[in-house]
C-alpha cells in the first residue's frame, strides 16, 4: 500500500463524508516488526450526505498507507475479493446496506517507521502521532476530522512494557494466557482519528491532582523514562496553572477524570493534544534548573498550556477539514499567548511573538509558500503547520478581541463552544459566533482569512495649529502573492496614542481617552482629532494591534523620544527597533558602496540612556538592547545581501560594545546576584539582561570580559547562565579555549539528551565557530542521530536557519550541504526534510550570485529522484 502521487486538494471540493463511524474498537498486539491491529468499526450512511446524494449507496473509502491488509470482514463474514479494491492511499469498498460493521486486520512495522507519523518506536518505547493524517498508517479508516467516533482501545504487549496508555479512562487490565499484559481504554468523547494516541513502554511517572471549578478531582500524570523523572515538576506546575486559567478566563473545565502527558525523544513537532493523552517532544516538557534555560522553562509553560487548551479549542470543538486548521491553532495560540502574558511580563511576551511574526511569518508570506490563514488548496497538509496558520491565525483572533473588546469576545467564545460542542466546524462558524453573540458585523474582517500577504500601511499626518486639529491619513495595500494578484482592503484595527512635547499622553476625545483604535477599512482614510493644542508625536500600532508593516517617517530624535516616553511598553521597544533598523540599513548601504561605516551614535546614545536607567523593567531593556537578527534584516530589505547584513550587524554590535563597555560592566555586576534558581518573571528578566550585557562585553574580546564569562561558566549555577557564558566564549573567545570548554561541557552532560541538543545547537549556530567543517564533524559525532529530529534541527537547522554568516558562505557550500541533507532526510522523514528546505525556498530574494547558487541546489533536490509529497510541494512551488 503506497502513498498516492502528490495531488492538489481544494477547499471548494469539500464534501461531507458519505459514511460515519459511530464506534471504533481497536486491538493492538505490539511487536517492533509485526504489530497486529484489529479494528472493529460500526459504520452507517451519513444522513447529511444521503439527503443530497440520491438513493444508491456509494462506495466506502478507507484511507491506508504502508499497511499490510490481512483480512476484512463485514458483519462477521469475510469479504470476497470483488467487494473491495486496494488503491494507492487506501481501500475502496462496495457497500450493500446503510448500516454495517467492519472488522479489519492489518500488520504494521513500528520499528521501520522513521517518518514518526503513525505508530513508531522512540528509544524502545511505542508511541503515536496521528495529526494530521497519521492514523492511516495504523489501520484502514476514514482518516478525516469530520468523522468522529467513540474509541475503545485494547493494547497487548510483552511484560517489558508495563505502561500501556491510550485515550480516555482505563476500563480493564489483565494478563493474557501467554503472560503478556493487556489493558483497555475507553474514551467517552467522540473524536476524529487524528486525536487518537497510544503509548507503551517502561516508563515512570509523577502524579498530582487538580480540583476543577465544580469540585471534580482530576488525576494528572506525567510519564518519562526513569532518567528524566526529576525533570517533570515545571511542566506539572504549568499544567495546573493552565487548567485554572482556562476556567477563570474562558469558563472551560476539564472533562475526563485523568489527564496524561508523555515525553518522547523522537518527535516531529513540539507536542500533540491527543484526547486525555498529550504526547510531547521531550525538549518541550522536561526541565530542571541545571539542564534547561529560562527560554526552555518559558517554552514549556506555553506549550503545556497550548496542548491543554486544545481540549476545548480543538478537541471538544474540532475542524471540519484541514483547510480550517487555523480554527483550532490560531485560536489556541492566542489563548496560550494570553496565558503566558498573564503568568509573566505581558510586554515581553508580545515582543517575542511579534519578533517571530515579523521575522519568519512575514518572510513566509512574501515567499513562494505564501498562503491565506484558511488556505484554498494544498498538496501535503503537513506543510501547512505554518507560522501563517499558527501565528498569523492568532493575530486574527487577537484583532477580533481588539475590535469587539474583552467582554464581547468572551460572549462570542462562550457561544462558539456551546453551539459547536462535539462538532467539526469551520473558521466561518467561529466568526459567526463572535458576530451573533454581540450583534457585530465582521463581514469585511473575514478577508483576513482568505487573503494572503502582509499588508503595508503608509501613514502621513498633518497638524493645523489654528484649528487645533491633528489628522492621520492611513493608506493600506497588500502586495500580490502566488495565485492572488488582486487584493482587497482589509478591516485593520490600528491602536494609537499621541504624545505631547513633554512626553505626556494627549487627550483624544471628550471622554478623556488617551488611546484609541482606528478602524481602517478603506484603501485610504483620514482620522481627525480635535482640540489638540500642540503638534503631537503619534505612537502608532500600539501593542502591534494588527499583523502589518506600518510606515511613518519618524526621525531618529522622535524614535529616541518614543523610546523614553511612550506609555505603551511595546511601542517603546518598537521605537528602539525602528532606530536599529534604520541604522543597520544605512550601514548596509555604506558597506555595499565600499564606504567606511559610520559609528552608530544614535543607537549608542539611546542604549547608554537605557543602561543607566535602573527603573526600567530589565526584561524590556534586554529586548531593546538586542539588535534585529540577520534573518529579520533579510526580511526587511528588498534584496538580501547576506555579506552586507553580517558586516553591518557585526560592526554595529562591536561599536556599541566598545563604546559602552563600562556601562555593560556596571550593569552586569549589579545584576549578577547569586540566588537559587527560580523561573519567575523577575529572575528571568534579571538573568536575561545580565547575559545580554555579558555578550556585549565579550564582543570586545577583551581578556577581562572573557574572564567574566569563564567565571560564570565555572560557577555552574544554572543552565541559563552556563549556556550564555559558554556561547559567549565560543563566539568571541580564543578557539583553543573554546574547544576545551566545549569538550568538558560535553563530558559533564553527555547522558542528558536535552543538554546535548543545546551543545550541538550552540556550535552549529555560532557565526564564528559553526563552519561547515564543524557542522560535518558534529554530524559524525556519536551523539548525533539522523533519525532524531531534535538532533537534526540542532545541527543542520542551527546552521541553515540560525547561522546566517556561515550558511551564506560565498562559495555556495552551505546551500549544497543543505541540499544533500534534505535529499537524505526525505527518505527517512519527509516532514523534517520539508521543513529544513525552507531557507532554500526564498532564493528569489537574494542577490543574483546567491540566487543562482540556491536555485541550483533546489534544482538538484528536484532532480534527485522520487520525492515525498511533502518535499515535492515545497520544491516545485519554489521553483515555479
Ligand atoms: N496540533 C499540534 C499542536 O499544534 C501539532 C501537530 C502537528 N502535526 C503535524 N503533522 N505537523 O499542538
Ligand atoms: Zn496546536
């Protein structure tokens, strides 16, 4: 049973399923090479499809990939061969009655499954990943989200797998006659096959409990291999916070008696929200102060919450089809972002999310894979777990929240959950619930779902002193994207405020408001404010109220003024970013023209003020001191000149480091308090600014600065400080010393998978250290594993996605290397190959020389033989 040839699927072709599956009973007899799967399905004609479909019974289609069909019976009788037909991608069955039961036996080989989709082995433990279309690699089934069924799962396994898990509640367990273990799980909530999960292994667990708002006790269990049992606490605490938050903020209570999380080392994505049995990439759930950085602690908190929140936004109410993926992902990302904002610093969380959006989502939306948040078509759905679906999708939900207001948004979400509980629905249903609950009109707003590309807003202003009138004129346009030449004006909420010359907020209306939301709905619109007694400075797009590029001709002085006085913390940071972007873009121009580069005095002055102000939130200061990444600069410019970007950035950072060394040092010393590690917002902020200062200090390459890094490293207090010191030593210190330090670090941590991943990533992404030769050495290291996505992401991804300097080496060797790895990976794991090819897909944006090199690397992939559907879609769309 091979997969079908890559074909394009269209949203417009959607048809309700011909048949429904009321009950699904599965029995797994586990074996690495020969797992037997018995499925017993209670099937009936879908009345909805029958209404429109005439009287004869159409064939039943069951998806199936890489399965060996052993037998198939209907209502207890083996089916004769003429009743069914195996085809690429599945099985077609002649139907003779509107209701019947099927019993299907298949054989699969989890050990040979390197795609990590379906049932596979990770360090000897069985686990599953079924979203989006992995269930078809387990058994023949209508593997689509609008077929929802009640599942009962029996697992039979040798005694060396004492832990046998599936969705729902454990209803039976025992041993078979031949001494194997048998457990049965029943999930009372009807669900699509993509939410199915199974785990079997020799696992330990930690247990806790949570009492819901109505007083029900829920058992919480987190399963890992024994060596990781000490790394579960943070995830458990995060889970309980998330459960409470969803009750308070959304009125959502957990519904089963047990909630389980399992940590798995081999995993394609971050985590998966299977009903009652979430499965996590171990890097996204396991943490201890000694082994995990602050960033990891915060990532874990948000992913644990994200998967938990899916229990309502995803599981209780799911997607009708995969074009609606953002229905659950955009909404759930918005929910987890608000949760993280409530748990930590709201402004910092927003800054991090916006940085990701501007760097990577804007780039995606300007490239060959650009697609609307609700795509019209796809070849391989795995390719559409994108920043656009997730992050831009979350921005759409945030805009609805901004437009309606918090209370109205909550009324809308209550109606949405109430109306669609137990159903598979669409993005349209979500918007309609928001409208119906509030009598609101989101007609034009809907275009955000169907129109791709990042809108650009140009702003001009005018002040009329005589009339005391100030007006802002906003013009919007969205650049063409593949398959979408014409763009319509969107409904864009633009949050703003006005600052007076003393930095105070001006009053905007007769109610005394000092901020407001402009509703830009036309191509061009002018908004006028009365009784404005002085020419104000506008603070625009506060809190990044819409995912757009906003242009306004701020001067350097105005940006510095905003950095200090804007009431909106996000916009203070953004003013600093704009200042840095302007500086870096003129430095790039000077570099290209062969001129000497100007000292970035405006930035140095601005940073000097920041460093001396101990009143400001250190986390915000750290964010302001961080220059935009090379990737972000690449997205911003019209044509990417990699060498100019690297030169401009290095020069600016170097100049800042040298000019402000005493201030960095003073701040470093003040913040370097030796307290026991706690992952609280305050402590994370302190360590963040401290380590930003350390990095700048080490950029000077001065002995005393590098000695600080060494001392911090040797104190070995927590992984945040240790890895920051190590990174600084590797990047800026002498090479021999770096080699030795890396070596001893590895010896200390070689048993710890997560730390080894950090160790790999730190080297491969280092601008100075992570040469292609080094990356090849890392791939030959015994701890590297091509079949483990985390290792591949750390080494190959670190180099191709986070090491702008070395990856874009002028001889094109980085591109050829990536092409080789993509070709090799495609045979093992198409999803990973397809993600990794991303940097090559943007070839058109580079200068002619690099564009040619990247194009030929892509071409070589395309000519390398038969590609997976995943990789084929990426490569063919990029070459088109
Ligand atoms: N639903 C999961 C999450 O966002 C991600 C699943 C990704 N699966 C995939 N095949 N790409 O929490
Ligand atoms: Zn999700």
